[in-house]
């Protein structure tokens, strides 16, 4: 089994920055891709960014391109989401998730961390 634990959320003013962390433990060799998702009340969870496990291939939602950066510290089995130029519409609960090789769905999920951007 794999455990994912997010941290780093909080309250920040518009234009500010936050860095989220996702620490992975357990059978981490089974993880092929790590993604960040976010969700606000009444809305579906949406994709934010992803990286392959070795951190060489990344993908971003159009809404965060140029502002957010996903990266991975292989020694620490931790994936980061650096969020700059934050906007009020970035306010959400952010989740990290793990996807296994050749499996379409993300099977491993963290508990989420709240990000609130005040305007």
C-alpha cells in the first residue's frame, strides 16, 4: 500500500506564493505518476499538475501554467507544488494522488490540504 500526506496549505493574499508538499511512503515503487488535484465545494475535482515518478515529465492545467511548478525530490520521495501569483480562484482543497503504471485511475489519495487566497 501507498500513503500520501500533503502539507503546506494555508491562507495567503492574492499575488502571494505557497509550496505544497506530498510525502509518499509504503510501496512507492508502484507509483508511476503523481498528480495534484483541487476541489471546491459544489464543484468536481479538477486536475492541476502531474509528474512522472522520476520527475522528468510534467503536465499542467491551462489555468495554472506559468504560475505553478511541480517537482520531485527523489531522495525524500516527496512531490512539491510551488504556487506563485496566486489568485482567489485558486482557493480549494488540494490533493495529491498516485497512479500506477498502465492504470488510468489514480488509486492513492492524500487527505488534502486547504489553500485559501484572499483578495
